[in-house]
C-alpha cells in the first residue's frame, strides 16, 4: 500500500511508475543523507559478511596451538627419547665423590617426548601465507568478472576444503596442502569481503561498517585460542580445532547464498532493475521495492543514479590501469599504507599470534591459558581502537 491507501503499480524495475514529483528532487541534499536506510539490516548483513574475516583470524590462531598439542606432535613429529632417574636417595658426597654411583632405591622413568622439526613448523605456518598472497593478487579480476557475491562464495568454498584437508590429514604433506588451499580461500575473502561491505554500506556509515572486518579477525583469533585450550588434552583435539574452521566457513557459504549482489556491480553490468531491487533490499530490509514517488523510493533512485554517474565518469576517463597507481597523488597514499603495514609487522604481533604457545612454554608459563588471555585482550582492545578511528575520522570531516 502507498501512503494514502492507494495500491502501487510495480514496474519491471521494482518501483511504481507514474511519479508526479519534480525529477530534480534527487539533487537535493536531504536525499543524500540516506536517512531512509534500515541501519539494523545493513549492519547485520555487513556483520555476517565479516565471517570471512572471522575464518581468517581463526585459521591464524588455530595453528598456533595445534602444532604444539602433544597428540599432533605424536602423530606427525619425531621421537625424542629421554630417561630420568627419579625417587632416588640423596648421595653422600662426603664418602663418595662419584655421586652418580651413589644413587640408590631410584627408578628410571621414560620421559620420551615428540617434536615437530623447526622446518616443518615453518612450512605449516608459511604455507597459509603463501596461499593468501597468491590469491589476494588474483581475486580482483575474479570480482570484476563474476561479481562480489560469487567471489565470496568461491572463497568460502575453497577455505572449507582447505580446513577439511587439514583436519583429516594423515600425512604432513596433507597438512601443507590444506594450509595452502585455506590460504587461497582467505586470499579471496580478504579482498572481496571489504569490497562487498563498502559497496552495500551507506556512505556515512561505510568506514564504520568496513572496520567490522578487523573486529571479526581478532574475534576469530580469540575463539581459536579458546578452542585450542579446550581441545588440547583430547586424542583428536587437534582435528576438532582444525575442523571447526570448515564449520564456520560452511555456515558463511550457505548464508551468502541468500545475500544480494552489490548494486554497484549490477550497475557495472548494466543491470539497472536488479541494482534497484538489490539496493532496496539492502536499504530497507525488504526484497520487494517500494514505490518510486515515496521518499524512500526517491532516495534509492538518487543513489542508483549516483552510482551510474560514477561508473560513467570512470568509463569516460578510460577506466583505471596499473599506470594510475604510480601517479604521485595516488602513489603517495599507497606509500603511506605500505609503510603503516610494514611497521605494523615490526611490532612482532604476528610472532605472538603464530608462536605464543611455544614462547610461553619456554618460560614455563601455562602456554594455552596464557595464549587464550592474549587473544581476549587483543579482541577487547580492538573495540577501543575502532572507536578512536571513528572519532578521529569524524573530526576530519569524513567517515
């Protein structure tokens, strides 16, 4: 029903035709605030999409503890024989300088342990990063051709396969393969998820919603540390920890089947009617479009027209090329981003994320408990960081 009780005639583009309003009304500033947006729906959609970041964080954290679980080392590692002489009486050093011959009433105790070689540990960790690197570079063309939603579905499916390979491994090469495949999936997701969120979010909420992806990454790390803590004593605990990542990514895959494609991509493919339907769904939480002469319909039309204008201006300029990256006004921004990321690595946080259980174990601290505490602190402090970024962005006049 339209305001006033009249039934709307829905056109092929999903809007009621026959608006008598001035067409220039879309240029008014009041329609650029997107006050019509159903923020709870777009926020929930964005939050669910960040599951792609969650599985990224989970895979980072889960291997930290798994490679140090005793059963994992027993299954894939090598034996380190060791025997200790326990419960012996104290030697009498005054009568016998050879104290080792004065041990009596003792018992030889087998303290054999199992270890994963340093090289194997390095490959287990780095195989994932290699997969990420390769597919992060290759995912952009996939997004442009297949769409944001399809690319995310492909990434989730690939990651699920990688997780299953790891959890079902019987040989170390299967672990390597699973890590690489999972890296492929995360490389796709780490590129496509932020793009998807940015393209469905209202302009004034875009920065805030995209930043949820980082929060989900730290949440995934925290959850993986806690899962490792709970599973470390079970014979197949390492398999449970690794298998859960596939459960999360499978849920993500199924959920994204019902998510809309981004309006911008549909407009790029000249599918205006689908773009309007998608935008209405995202902005109002309803799949069927509202009437075009309502305030909501006008805002949606204005936003679709704005997207079309941006795409047209880009095509007039000939589109973007790799040469554009090296124009100084763009390149200097790229340098800032690169240096920030470079110095971020120098903090050593990634070492903690991948090897904290070993580090804490070397100093005789409860390694799995301490690692879980690190994950919780890392997650909680992300809230403060995001709030600070949001505040400073607002002070700068943009979000």
